[in-house]
C-alpha cells in the first residue's frame, strides 16, 4: 500500500550501505561525477551508492572541483543521468519507494530543489520527525509513500533544472543521505496515479496557509519558520475519519526528543515513546474529505516549528570544537559551532560543515 504525504561527526568512508531511493530511478554515479568530484569519491559512490556525504568528504583529493557540489545529490551529476529524467504534470501523484539498509535514527524530508541555487521550491512535500529508528522497525510510509507535484510557477521545465530530493539526516550517527530524482513538469493533470489507491488533498491550498521553507547556501545564518502540512493515511476508510481531530502538543515533545537525540547518540530508547506517539496521533486534523470509493482516508495536520540554519556565528553549544569536515550547524543541530580547522560553511539549511 502507498502512503500519500502532501504539504529537514565524521565516519569512516567505506562503511556499509544505508539508504536511498529505489523507484523512480534516482541519480547515480558516472564519468561526469568522476571528473567533477575526483576518482576516490566516484569509486565510493559507484560501488556503494547508499553511502553518506560525510564519508565522501573524507575522500576529497587534488582532483576534486567545485562543480562536484557534494551537498546536492551527493555530487552525482545530471549529465550522467539524462536517460532517467521523469516527466510529470502539476497534480501528478508520484509513488516513491525507499530502501533502508541500515537504520540510523534521524529526520527526513522530501522536497523539490532548484539545482542552480540549491534551494527548495515551495513547501516541503513530506516530512518525518523520526525516520529509520534504531529502536524499532521502520514505519511502512518510510519506505513506500507518495508525493503530489505542486504548481512550480513555470519552473522545472528543462531536464537538470530541478530534482525531487529525499534528505535523511541522522545527528546521532553523524551521517546524511541524499537521493535525487531528475524530472520535468509540463501542464497539469487530475492528480491521480495508476498505482496510488488514496485520495489526495490539494497541495496548493495547503501551501497558501503555510510559510515556505527558505533555504540558502549564501547566508551564513538564517532563522527559518518551517510550516509543513503533513498528510498521512488512516488504517481504514470511514466517513467519521474525515472529521477526526486531536492535539498537536505531543508532536512538539517528539521534536524535543529529536533534539535530545543529537546529544545522546548511544541511547535510542527515548525514541520509543516518540515513535509510538507519531503512530498513534497521526490522524490529528482532517482537511481532506474521505472518498467512499477509496480504500483509505487521507487526513492532514499542519504544524509549525522554529528551525534555525546555523553557522559559526549561530547559537548552540560552544563547548569543544569540530574537526575538519565535521558538522558545525544546521536545522536542529545543537553541537559546537567552532571549527578546529577550516571555516563553518552553510551547505544547506540542514547542514553546515567545517571546510
């Protein structure tokens, strides 16, 4: 069953595979990546495309160039993937499968990224406050879910201009994983998908009531108001499910648990209560009417949290210092922002690095 969702420490480089998009076909390593990123990074990604970005940074050599852009699709280049460009229309429902080979508790989101500016277009399309938990089996909608292509305002009409990006960050493991789907958009559709068996709330109406996620790699620090509309699928289709309401306060406590987790990498037991709350409380408030013909009912929750993209000047723990290529800032990051070597540089809203 597909779950429709409408609307975030250095390691050894040669580690076991962890996670990536399986379908639609994501970007992969090729000769253009080898030229831009260097032979060592290319060899790592071509042999294990599930690897993390922190592992890649440890393999930067003299043949590494700025064109690599490791913090966009892990440095995988569009020119190596022109045969895998998907064609969508506004309103299309895109089914996505994701493979988690080794869980590391963290957060994840799916968004559309403008590759020229490396910024998110519009709202985040899907968000998991707890993703790939170490303490329990992954939820079904972490590995099989759907997104709806929003109105992109005339953007993403040319291959390579935009990607659908799955971003998974585990502060406890100090690892970040990106997977990208190349696509183009033209026209509009009814919003249905042959393999999707759910009714979907319109993304545009939700976007009008929420703030967009602003991302920038130029600004040293920025405070981002993250307003996300999350849709989840209830277990059964009933007419009463559309009117179901609840209290979002428990989600805030879960977010707090996530912050604590970054400081306590060795203890994932706190995630149990948070994960359970996520599963029990997902049907919080409904803005999507139930369809009698649909086997499932979609309910929508809107929540707002203050998130801060930080650099060396941002707030947070000032104790200790971060080694070269280590994380020094980003949304929900609570560690040191002082680099022992290099300068704390914003790679994206979720990750700043000592380089």
